[in-house]
C-alpha cells in the first residue's frame, strides 16, 4: 500500500563501494534513518506500516535504505558480501551522500543489529537509537542461520517444516524477495554483538519488542546491558505485528522529543 506522501521522486540509488543501494529521502527537519529487517524492504517495513508518514508529520526528514540483497537494492549471491558491519557501512555511505552528519536511527529486527554495528564503528554519526523487534536475542542469537537459509532454498514452502524457518520463508515470499540472495545473506558473516560493546554506547537508546515475540526476546534484558536506555514491551504483539503498532510509534515520537 503506497502512501500518497511518498512519490517516485523521493527514491534514488547510489553506488556504495560497488553495490547499488536504493533509498528513500522525504520530509524536512532532523534526519531519522530507518533500517529494515531481514526479508523486508522500505515499502513493507516503513511505508505500508505508517512509519514514514508518522515521522514526516512529526517534522522529521526520513531516510530509509533497502539493505543490500533486499528490496530494490542490488542482489548479491556471495555470502561474504553480507554481514551487519558491511550493511552498516552502506548506511553510513548513504548519510555521507546526503550530507547528514548525525541522525536518529531506528532499526527493526536485523535492522537493529545493523544499527548496533553502525554505532560501534561510527558513534559520532548517531544521535539516538531505537532497537525494534530485537531484545536480548541481539546478544544471545536465535535459530541457526543454516536452517533459515535452507528453508529459503527449498523449491516450495511445503518442504519447510521448522515453524520459525517457515514463517521467514512465508514473509520473504510475501515481500517478493529474491530467495537466493536472502539465503546468501543468511549464510554470511554472523558477527556477535558483545555486551561490553553495548555498555559503551553513550547515546539514548530505546528497545521495543512485542510481548509475544519469540524471535526478538526480552527488551528489558537487552536494555539492562545499555547505559541511558529504556524499553517498552508491546502487549499481545508478535514479531510481525509489532512493527506497525500505534503504541510503538507514539512511544518513539516521545523518545525522540525527549532524547536531547
């Protein structure tokens, strides 16, 4: 569902160290960088859910990126060309291209991991962080990458029996993703997020996860590892339903108003 606020002219592409990256730039005001989750894209994660309109209406400039291998960005089939640090550098290069020195960053699920690695490598570029859909699993990890990649490589979803892997396969099909590119992404480097690195984050952090999200894990446990952080558990929401939740949006707007 395309938001009438977002027009074709708001989208563009750029070369990120040899990889073509597709992005959205709309609105005026303090910049907010949005980084979507695995198998998602700008449209599914941020436009259709109302995030772009909510932030623009609140006076923000919204920058959203299609991660490499996702959406309309270039599809890569070498697992070594993925990994959260590499994707984080795509986001930083986008900020450089647009002349943005610092931004509030909202990442959902895999996008939260990417936002974390961006902050570790370039803390001076981050004004605040929202980790959505990813709690303590950011540190502990979840179902292995192998089963998820295997599920994406099967001829049909009917060949996938693991419930979590099946849900990812179903979502990837719904977003019309390139399943082989996603499998390569899943088989790529799986750098660990270390508690000691989280403890060094100095900007305000907000962790938001649904109470029924078995993928993201506890938001409170993750927030406990990060100074100057707070968390919200969205009652009755799972991993897929939390992203568009109205309470999530209201809480993030409050966080952005108070974060200075």
